[in-house]
C-alpha cells in the first residue's frame, strides 16, 4: 500500500485533490430522482467519487471519502440528514476493510480487486437504503386502524409512502389532517404532492396551517411524522413545527410515532433546540429605527411601521426550511425498516452500527 512519491508541491505524498465535482454530482442525482432522500443521494455521489478516482490504497480511499464528505457538508445549510448517511457509509466501508474474510479475495489479489469489491458493495448499500422506505411503509401501515384520523406534517416521503400503502389496503378506511407550511418552502411543495396522491387514492384529507394543530387534535387518533435525523438520545430533528405537534399530542394523550430509515440515525446528542450544529435565523431580534422623520411608534391601527424585509420575515419565509428538536419523552415509538424502536433503544442501535 505505497503512497504517492512525495514532491515539492505534495511533500506528504498524499493524492492531489480530485477534479471530480462531488457537489455537482450530488445535486444531479437528487434532481434525477425526486423521491431520493439527501443521505442516499450523498452515498450515491460518494460511490461515484470512488469510481472516478485513481486511488491505489485503502488509506487513500478513506481519505478521499473524508474530503468529499467535508465538501458536501459545507455545500448545504443543514447537513444533519446528509451527515447521517455519509458517516454510516464510511463506517460500513471501514468495517468491510477491517474484515478481510468478508472480501472473498485471495492473498494475491491487488487493490484493484478490493476497489471493485468496495464499489459493488457500495452500490448494494445504496439499493438497500432505497428499499428501506417501502419496508417501513409495509410494516408501518399496520399502525393505522380502520376509521382512524392521522395528523402529519413536513412533506416526508416515508410518511407519504406509509399512508399510501395503508390506503391501498382494501379493508382500511382512514382520514388525514395534513399540516402545510408556507407555500414558498420545499416541504410545502412536497406536502401538496402527498396530499394530491392520497386524495387520488380516495383518502379524505384536510389541510391546515400550523396554527390550527391544537384546534384539530380533538379529531386526531394518532400523529405520524418523519425525521431528518434520529439522534442518540432517541429524539428527532425534523421540520419546524414538529416539536410543538409533539407537545400538543402529549398534552392530549395522543400517540406520536416517528417513521425514519436507519440511515438517518445520527451521532448527535442535543439537549435543547439550540444545541443543533447548524445556524438558523428563526429568532431575529430587531428594533425599529427612526429614519427621515418616520416614527417607530405604533400607528393608528396599533401596528408598527415595517419595511418590506420585516414583512417578509413576519410571513415566516426566513424559517421556511428550518428544523427543530423533538425530545424522546414526547415520542411513542420510532418505526424503522427493522421494526419499532423505543426512543431509549436508539443509542443501542447506534452502538451496534459504530462499535
């Protein structure tokens, strides 16, 4: 496993930064398949990076993945979901390489054979990750009882797949109350698509703004939400508004279920909303400024003068793609492709994956 010969430009003998554009590849993969999640698209992009590389040792391969992963994480404002997938994929490759017997290679095989094996297993890993959504849908549909009313939000694809699979059951009749975000947000567009899909399957759907969640809970039998990440303490990181849904559901004694693929389990341990490793401009404290004789005092209608930017902020667009943290004590169960986990069991699953 010799490294490249050191040079003046490359004194440590490590491979030069690749010309492969990981960010462009990632975005192309996402655009080519609207149903693809961020972590799976990131894993596919990393597999492509290995395929286009000229690395000749295991160490170079792992270094290549680390550098590409770092570039990917910096390219998006909220890399939590993406990080879960890329970190899991890297761990999967490290585990594979640390178990020579699993490679099924002879002692005379060179790194090219190892590299081809990694590519093959990497693509198999991607296919399994893609299939996990349908496994969850097939398993989770049994949680919806005949005649139930389900409350959901966020434009989650796995929630949409679960509800669609339940709708396809001939004996199942249920209703959905769907919380839609402001029309400019990404999850609102996805939410509208899921609503249209459910209605085409003869599922009665009512759409409400997040301000009507408490009002609607009297008609709700259960809450089902997706997640961008499932953290070590069993809580979830999901679209803004999920936390308040959990609080309200708990106060009314309604079960609150989370559906999430195992590749969204992430090694984070937040204790509050402000422990997330991302910057969010949800709370933007400002004061009115007297400019050119215009008073900052309330006008006749009791509303302070606001410029166009302040009006835009008040409309919610600033936080349109923000997330919040729902603690584990609000969650009744986490439905994965492997079965149902209690929040306290998440840390055990992460230990199985990482150690």
